C-alpha cells in the first residue's frame, strides 16, 4: 500500500481559554472553549502511507523530528482503516513552532485530515474534530474556520468543536505580537495544565468561571458586540494566567515584553482604538481588533521593546485537503 494526501490548517487563538483536562485519554477538556481561526498561522502537512517503511517518520520544518506523538495519533487512524502500514509525515509550520502560537492545533488538525484521506477513512467534520482532539485538545477547533466553540460534554463523544456564525466575522482582525523572537517556551502546555490543576489554589475558581464566560462570549458573537467580546477575552486570558502564576511552583510564561505590549494595548484602547489583548501558554500577545484599526495597533506594538515581529491576521478558513 502507498497512498498520499496533503492538508492545510489554520491555528486558532482561544478567546475563552482551554486550560485543563479531565482525567483519562483523549485530551478531554475540563471545560469548553471558544476560539478564532487565523489565516496568518498556517500548517501544511503531507502524509504518505508506505508499505516499505518499518516505522513512522516525521520531518518538521525541514528537519527530522521525534515521531512518538505522531505514531500514537496515526495508530488511531490505522485502527479505523484496518491497516498496519507505517507512514511518512512531512509538516511545516509557517510561523514559530512550540512557542505559544498554537502550532499543535493547526498541526494535528492538518495531520488528522491528511492521514484520514490517505488511509481512505471518511469522517464527518464533527468526527474529524473529535479525532484531531486526540492529538491536541485545541486541534479540534482548527478543523473549522472563523469563530469556533468547543463543547466539553460529559462523555468522550460530546467533546467536539463546531463553527459559530457571527456578524463580527468579516470585521475582526488579530494582531500578533511575537515576544522574544518566538523561541520554544519553557513549559509545555500539557505538563503546565496538569501542574496548575494539581497545585494552584485558583484553579477551581478558573473552572467555575469558564462556563459563564463561554455563554457571555457566545451572546456577544450573536449580537455582533465586539466590545463585549474583547473585554471578556482579555479578562479570561488574565484569569487563566493568574491560575498558572498561582501554581506552586509558579508557571510564568510572560516576559518583560509581554507586560509592555499589554500596556500598549491599554493605551491604544484609551485612545479610541478597538484593541483587546489575549495570551495563550506563551509570552506572545495577540490583540483582537478590527480591519480599520489593525494597522495602528500593529504599528504601536512594533515599537514596544521586546516585540520582535508583528503580524496582522484575517479570519482563517477550515481545514483543506488535497491528494
């Protein structure tokens, strides 16, 4: 057997954060989340099942890489397809890898789509979302474009993502301020989530907050209320990081440039610009804004000490697959 397929997926930035897992396999989230797909953060992946391979092989951004997580994921695809064939995976992130810009989300979404096509496994978008989640929890959201809500659900079958239509979709932009050159972060998200859940006195309060923020964010999207969505997204990100900082020992992703960029966001907002900051498990600051204000926001952030790159992103599309 030799079969090949390629896929392209956009990373997503959570506006209501995914931070914490339920016990057990499958990357089941402790609570739901809500995100925006970004067309400036793209992963392209090619999967070739080849009977001549003795083991799976991974090339990441032009260099050989450890294929352990890829093999674990491909085993799920092979089980569905009823095959044992090993695969070659070539993947490229067109943005910094493993630095807090959600490369695992776009990476495993692209891998799920390419591998199932190459193995001739047909899945509905919801089922593909569940499969991608097994590789990375946030990858479930990268199957879709635009605003996306992840449902935690009480069972494995309920933990899936789905797109949310909103009048805000054509208007919004995200300005990404890369802090410190986009080097790999010191604490991986998986280990950090487990540590925060086990040791932070603020973690239970975080879990109580998320469902409330989810409903408020969903309402803001339906109403087209960008101010309400932005205020909530910034507050939710700060609450997530507060739970991490309160862990023992603390998980601190921020660098001096992170704080300086957040201060610049507040100044932009005070001057009348649409600008609300959010941060994932990394130092970078992403700013929710509009098409009209994006250039001004990017220019202000570019001048912040510690910001090494800025990108203006439009709204990303769902995963795309080709032979």
